[in-house]
């Protein structure tokens, strides 16, 4: 009897949806490995709004097993054995405890299925973002995306919604591995006027994936998942780690994966008439991204083009751009001149890596001239 009572309590805890405290990493059942009961499903369709432990669903949501077929297409799950698919106007959400006023970044993996123009709405009231999924950056069809928000209340309901209207109501993105990370706004220091110049503060990266995390353009994200930096372009940039890529300095860096459509920028406080030096590293991520690359750096009205010959096996070079400030605020920006594809996978965009960005004032510019 006691064993049966304990088992009943455990089952109840697994099915009751409560507000959970936030810790860096996967949300509760964020990889969907705990699935609905067979009685709550019709084929792959989930019938009850609270059938998936930890989550509430609305609309046509499917529980997908890795290897499941959709016509001639084999559906692959990047981590574990299960994922969910959001049909037309479908939503999946979870409520967590947060600290009011703090910044958080959501990371999730998604794959396009039958629709070519799929988008995904990500929201935590009152913030929301529309993330386009037309461009694929990895060979297996899955990409990880980051989106950030500032907590307005002590609880936050994270919602992923498919706004698409397709002829087939089952068409929609596959979603897997949803995680959260607390972001701590960086500050300038004595050795760097720029904030987060080494990109060490950023979104959560799944330890078992090897494709990095896409940071969306700032036009789709009021709060950057890459603190202090804006993505001023039509396409995303990729946030990479030293566990899976070659990184010039520290454990994190940014890969400019979409040519001039993939740019990062930051506005720094400067003194009019003072001379500054912008120092940075340019390299490749050791991901078979080969060929001639050029990173263009901008500071005030000055421009520097830094060529880099990549063999796709890692490495970097350093560059310096000197300029005289003409304003109390100076925009620093980087983008890649060319589009590049991986040599081992001609469907995956890649590009040069930028890291260890520093902005320093020059005390005696004449001596260094």
C-alpha cells in the first residue's frame, strides 16, 4: 500500500503543471522526453491541452518520435527521441518563476518541415519576436535560436506559436530542447570601453549540439541575447563555443554567417577629438569554412578591411583600426564582405569569426603614428 501511495504521488507530480523556479539549462521537460499518455493521443496528435508534462498546448500539436515519416520525409530529432510539431495557429507554453527586472535568454532548437516560409512567434508578455526560419544554417535541418526578454513580473509565461496558415494544418516547425539562461548586463572596464567585447556573456548553448546558436536581428528582438551587442542586419549571426569550434579568445565568439546580411554593432561612449584604437581578432571556426574571407570593421567614419585565408581548420589573426572620435557616441560595427559555404556541406552558410574586441583610448597618438 505504501509503495502504491508513493507511486501515485510521483505520477501526480509528473502530470500537475505548476510554476517552476528558473535555473540555467533546460526548462522542465524542455526536451519533451516525457510524453502524453496513449489515451491522450490520436495518432501523433495530442488531444488534451495539459497532456505533455510541464507544458500547456493550444491548437493542433503533434508529439513526434525520431524516425517518424511524413510522406517521403524522415523526421529526425536532434537530442533524445521526441519533439513536438506546431500546426497552424498552434501554441505551446510554460510558466516559470523569474526575478522582476532581470534579463533572460531563451534557446530552442527548431526545424522546418513542409512549409517554405515558416516563422515562429516567441513571446513573454509584453515582449514578442517573430523569427524567420527560411534560411537553414546546418546540414541536418535543425538550428538553435536565441531570443531574450526582460522580466516585467515575478512569473513569466514562455510561448512558442506558429502563425502560419498552410493548406495542410499539420504543416509547421518541429520544436525541441527549450532552455533558459539568466543574462547579466556587462559593463565597460579599465581595459575595454566596449561591453562584452569577448562575447562571454550570451545565450545558453546546448552541450550536446555542434551547430551553435543563431542570434536574431535586433529588428526582431528588443533585448539582445548577446548583451551590449545589436545584430544590425537582415540575417542572424551565430554564437559559438570553444567546446565545438575554434575560438580565438576565451570560450565564446561570434561567426558572421550571412555576408553583409550578418552584422553586429555596439555604440560606445567616446570623447570628441580623442584618438582611439579598435582591436579585434578575425579567424575561422574550424568547421570546414574554407576560402578567402574579409571582415569589414567600422568605427566613426573609418573603415578597415581585414582579409583572412581560411583552411577551415581553425586559426586567427589580429587587426587594429585607429580613428578620432567626432561624437560622444561612436558606432562600432563588423560584417563579412562575402558569402561562404562549408566545403563539406554546400547547403550550410558559414563565415569568419570575430572575437576579443577591444576599444582603447590612445594617450599619446603622435608617438604611435
